[in-house]
């Protein structure tokens, strides 16, 4: 018997040589026991290895989550494509009324892969940027998303399209919201929003990993619990972001000394990124 340790999980398994050699002698009872044990534990081992690559945020792999967060570090201006805009059904959207051209800040793309061009607006809409997503029904557009923020990227695959939208903290709103909108081939719409403080700088290491923690998430890597009122007369408790009251799964994004920058999934639609000090 051997001991395999993967992410602090110990697994006992029968070595492969013993497993395969036991298959040659069906008259030995311990051969069958060993074979069954080996198969069972091999499946468990493979399952753990596979789960090690799966993140807890919106069903993404750790690699996909890292790529999504890297957009925050290297956010550039999105390039709009209005090809075919003039041939589409007319759209009446409150945010485009003051634009020089009707096509300004629109992006033409088939989001649900039904062969018809859909529209995304991402541009000025007093008092801030707004993103609206519209699916083409053939005769008109159906609005499926309309919230503040600007597009960072659009990723299209065989059966879905992913739109990443950033609403930066501003004015009396002290949290940024990074939303992923997923539109599938059946026109289903799902979203997941990551919330983080205005002073939180997202920096992602080359390798993300999962852990279980409890404690207070903060916007910066230091302890500040002073209660005060901000310029908008809201009560603020230092640099506290939210609190994890029981041991929960998080994803460690980076680390500085005893402080971890982690992503905590509150539910299927909302996650938080903040700093946590591990004693």
C-alpha cells in the first residue's frame, strides 16, 4: 500500500503493478479485492485531480477565471464593429439619443448563433456608461440586459457568447462590479458579478488554488475597523468588504505576506474579491 497526498487529501491505493498482476489470477480472492480497491481509488484520485482544475466561480475552470481576471489588469478599449447595422430592425434605446451617429457605440454580433445579427450598446448614458444587450427576434430587438458599465471583451464559441462588462466604482458607489453575461444557443441568459472595492487592485498570480477559510474580507491588505461616515453620509466600517462566517471555499488569487487576495462565491450570481489575513 502507498500513500498519495494531493492538496492535503491522503489517498491509499494499491500500486498499478499489483493491480494488473492480480488480474491474471482469477482464483485468488485477494486479487479481486485488490483489483476492486485499485479501481475505486484510481477513480477517486482522477476525480480529485479533475476537481483541482475546476473553480467555484460560475462553474469556470481556474484557467478561465484567471483569463477573465487578467482583463482587469490589462483592460483596453473595446473595438466596435457596426457592419450591417443599417439593415437591422430599428432600435429605440434611451442611451443613444445624443450620439452623433445612430450606430455609435453599437456592436453587431450573432450572440445566440441563430443566424441573425444581434446588438450590444456600450457607451455614454448620463450620468455614466451603460451596456445594453439586445437579441434579434426577426422583426424587432428584445432587451436581455441593461446595466451601467462598459464592455471589456466578447468571447464567442460554438454554443455560447460571453460578454465581460466592468462598472467602475464612482461617486457614492464604492464598489466596482465586474459582470460576465453568458448567452447560449437557446437565447438563455446567465450572469455572474464579481464585486470588489474601489481601492482593491486586482493582481493575479500565475497559479490559482482553492482553500477553505472564514473571516473578514477587506478592500486593502491591512486591518481598519474604524466606523465613520463618508462624503455621501453612508456609515462605513473601515475597509471591511464582507464577512465569511463559516468555513467556505475560496480561490486564492495572490498573496502578500500573511494576506491573501481571494475570490469568495456568495451565490451563483455574486462573488467577492478582497483581502484576508490568515493568522
